[in-house]
C-alpha cells in the first residue's frame, strides 16, 4: 500500500528530517549516516555517495545524541545494537577534519596558502587572505596576526595545535597559516564549524 509510506514519500527530495531533533532542514544542512542492514554499523556519508539505508542528522552534538539514544538512529538499528553517541560524534569529527585537511592540501597545491608568521604577515600586507587559521596554543604573534586579519575582513578560526598543524606540512610546529582562496576558505570554515558544533560542551 502506497498510502502507508506517508510523509517521506511526499516530501521534497531536497528536504530531510533530522533523526535527532525532528525538524526539517535542507539536505545540505544535515549529514547522512548509513546504517548497516544486517550487521549493526553506522558509517558517515559526508559526500552522500554511499548506498544503503540511511538517516540524516544535524551535525550537532545534541542532535547526534538524541538520534542515537532514542531517535531515528536507534530505530534504524532496530534495537539490535546501541551505539554510543560519542563514537558517532568522533566519526563525524574525524571525517570533517579529514575533509578540512584535504582542503588545506588543495590550497597548498594551488598556491593559495601562506605558512607561518612571516608569510602570513606578508600576504596580509598585500591584502590577500580569506581565512586565517591559528593553532589553539599559539600566543602573541598568532593573536596579533588574527587581529590584523579581522581588521582586513579576513575570517579567522582556531584549529588544532602548533604540533598538529606542523605535522600536516612536515614542520615541527606551525602556529598560523592563511588561505588565499575564497572557495577553499569557505569550505574549510564549514568543516571547522561542524567540528565545533560536535565537540562543544552542553
Ligand atoms: Zn537536529
């Protein structure tokens, strides 16, 4: 009976319901989690390329939590397994960070990246810069450059540590870097805002 398919069948394909808070949102605002059909597993499908059963959820701590504990995700797993919300949050954070790292590489390959205080300062002086990223443990100089960037209308974000950012570029430490491509900057900011929403307290 087609009638019992209900709302989902009539819904515009571009809108989905969040399995956590239950509100409807544009597909782009939600992340798809693929749920195993036989074995209980959940995979993150950021690119929406995976087949199989899936549920959509806001990439926010509260929504992931309620989806896993009592919402659509718990139902999709048919009570066979109980997934800890923390493990789903971790998977999501990992995927968004991977994506952000890929975007950093893209910025480097296309020469839209300035690494380190001197290079960042020079680029800002030349009025270049769409996103300044500083390590969360950078002090002094990072503050000053972030301030300069903000004054020039360049976005800023804090991510990782000097050691973890350094690792990405085979340096021992990296406190600050600057993206000089608007599209890449926006995509990285998007990833980092999701990471923040998935890791914030409360
Ligand atoms: Zn939600």
